[in-house]
């Protein structure tokens, strides 16, 4: 089985999610749209998906609706995801990727009332499939539930997980590891501090949460593969 991972920057890989996919027998291939945190323009052609069994779309520092900055590629990415769903092939969208999946299905993406950064619980309609967390969050935007989609979880920021056919979108980050969060804070620590978040405390909480969060994320991936993508 093959999975293509869409990365939107140097530190936008599948990390823990990728590790679980590989443990489940997937060979991962990555396509990086942008090379750096400050990059926003890309004219790279998206790869052919005809030989891929699964499309995984990861997070980004950008906003789906910011056409002035990412107009060179975001509409093409949304179209690729829409075509994948239309072809009845599964998509897993994480954070920005979940927003892209929503947009591809006719949903909307907008700025949230407040940023959500840190470890937070969610209200799950199916806790055996999508546990209530806590899950790692780092986002400023939110998405609506597309028509025909099944809401799986939400909190006061909005929809946190949904299913559409063989695809799953989440607003939270099940892929994180302490190493990954550390790299994000190295790059964006000042931004986090401006939002009133203590970067050192967030790193310490991540180390504390990780031993329980990793098997929780593995459980989510297993359910997605066994019950949603490849039932």
C-alpha cells in the first residue's frame, strides 16, 4: 500500500501518523509544496495520484482563504483533494489539511474567534473511534462541516473531526511528537508568546502528554484505516 503525504513546509511531515502508517504496511512518499516558513509561492506541479492508495494532507502556517499569499497553489490543492474524493479514494486531512478537505467538499474556512494552542480535550460523538483527547492544537482558523459529512467531534472553537465517505478530517494534530513541537517552537516561539502562551510550559506539557497521546493517535489511525478508508 502506498500513501502520498502533502507537506506545506520543512517541518510539516506526517511524523507519528507516518510511523503508524508504516507499521500498518504503507510505503510513504512525500511532496513538499513550500521549502521554508516564509515561503508562500509555489508553481510545483502536484504529483500523479493514480498509483497512491491514500492521500494525507498535513498542516501549514498559512490560511486556506489567504489567496493573496498562497493563491499560486491552494486552489490546485483543493481541486486535487476534491478529485481524489470524487474518485472514491481516501484522504486524511490534518489541521490545515482538514480545512482543505472541508473546502474541497464545499465547506468554508474562516478565522476563529481566538487561537487554539496547546493540549485540549474535545467533545467526541464516537469516543471509541475518536477519543476525547487531550489532543495537541495549534491553529487560528476553523472549518465548517461540509454537506453530507458526519461530525465526529467538536469543541467551542468549532468542528474538530468529521468523516465523509472514505475520508477523515481533523482540526487537531495527532501526528505530533515532542521533537516536532520543539522544532515548531524554535521557529514560531515568539508568535506563541505574543498569543499569551508560555512556550516552555507548552513544551513541558507536550513531554508529559506524549506517552498517552501516541497510542491514542495510533488508535485513531487504526480506526481510520480499518473502518473508514479500507473497510
